[in-house]
C-alpha cells in the first residue's frame, strides 16, 4: 500500500510555527486605522476563495461512493458532532474556577468543529489503517460541518457571548457555504486547471489561513481582547485540552472495538474521530466571533498542535504491530492527495 509520508517526530508542526509567527506579527504590528478594513476585506475574500477551492476539488460522485462503509462513517460523525460537543458542555463545570468564560467559549467552539483531514489520513496510513475510509470520513465530516457547526454554535453558544445571530448564520452561508457550492458546480470546468497548479493552489490555501489569523489577532489587539485573560490560565487550558484529547482517543478506540470493526477500521475511527480541523475552524471563528475571534481560536490552535504530537506517537506504535494473517480487503492503494488550506483532499473515496 502506498503510504502518505509524515514526519516521525513533531516537536512543532511547521504550519503551526507559521501560524504562531503570524500571531506575533499581529501582536507587534496589528492592522490599525485605514489598514484595518483593507485587511478585513482581504481576509473575507481569502476565506471565500478557500472554500471555493475546497468545493472545486471534492469529487461528489466518489464521495457518495464511500457511503457503502456507512457504519464507520457514522461512528466518526458521532464522535465528532455528538461526543465531542457533550464533553465541551461538561467542561462548563470548570467555569470560572479553572477557565474564564472567554476561553471556555473557545474550548466549546473547538468541540463543535469537523474533523481534520491531512493528519488523519497521514496517521492512518502510517498505522496501516483503512486509508480510503479515512479520506471519505474526513470529506463527510467537512461537508456536514459546514451546516452542523453553525447550527450547534447557535444552540450552544448563543448565550455565551459568541455573538451568534441570524446575521452570523447568514455570514456562514455567504462566506463559506455559497463559495463551496459554487466550487462544486464549477468543478468539471476547473478540474484541469486545479490539477496543473496543485502546488501553487496549496500554498495559496495556507496563505489565506495566515491572512485570516493575522486579521483576527489584529482586531483582538486593537480592541484589547487579550487583556481579558491572565497568562497563568494558559497552562490550565493545556491541561484541560490534554484530558479532552485523551478522553476522545480512549472513547474512539473502545467504541470501535465494541462495534466490531477490524484493525484497519479501528485505526481509522481512532484518528478521524479524535481530531478537529484548524483549517475549517479559523474561518468560521472570524465569522462567528468578530473581534473576539483571537481568543476563540486560541484553544483550537493549542489543541491542533497537541493532537499532531500525540497521534504521531500513537501512529508510530501501531506501525510496529504485526498485521493480522488476513489483512483488511478495504486497505487498498490510494491516489495522491491534494492540499486544501492546511488540510488535504483525495480524488479517491471508494
């Protein structure tokens, strides 16, 4: 089976390092005055372009073909959009003794996001799991997340100072969902162009996310958002997120066994059901939280780095395990994946 390469050691993911560098620039040189609306407009356009390209790259037919493995996908979606939010709601008991309301809002928002794609697929491949199923699970999670995340945010964050309203829902539809649908409709016409400029468009995706981060943290600096949280709260937040990740890794591993999945599928459920998407979360946060987005995405950025480091160790351990005498028939070769704004998509879901 052809495997996706991923660094064996991850002291700091290079893209996370770039994100942290962008945050530092925003802290030192935030967009002020006349530059602020220019940066905001550019970020809005970048988000729309990001989701347009996301829609244009996703093959609807091949994604629908992947529905034949519906039990696995249902398990991943249940972990992502049911169990994760329930744990986020339970964390409300930690406010305000351990978590200030602002960071709790970001933690709960993290729990509402779709699963990540690039790292889930890469780690599944390293661990010799069901890579095609991982690709489809990530695709389904991302598509459903365009609707499920705003709805869950409206239900759970409406009274938490998140600023969610009918205007926020409309913003999600116009800035994220509409470009995605447009990309799907134009996919056939753009397939050749996207294939020829794959690397360039992948870099454009990541630059778009960096621009969104810069704009969000600039607004936070100008509005004095960061003065609302004491620095000693951050180690506490890291500890809480470590417990959250451990709980999800344990639940997905145990649940996959109880459901009777074979080894390859258990690995897929483990890695796809325990992660959250940085690429989807950052644009959504700017729409939902406005100037408060910098605090809202802080738990997500920390969790993203943590999940990479922990899952890299787990995947490496799985890779040393002896395979069963009769390997899973679904663990078949996979065509190359395409980068999508810090995440990756594949052309093959079957």
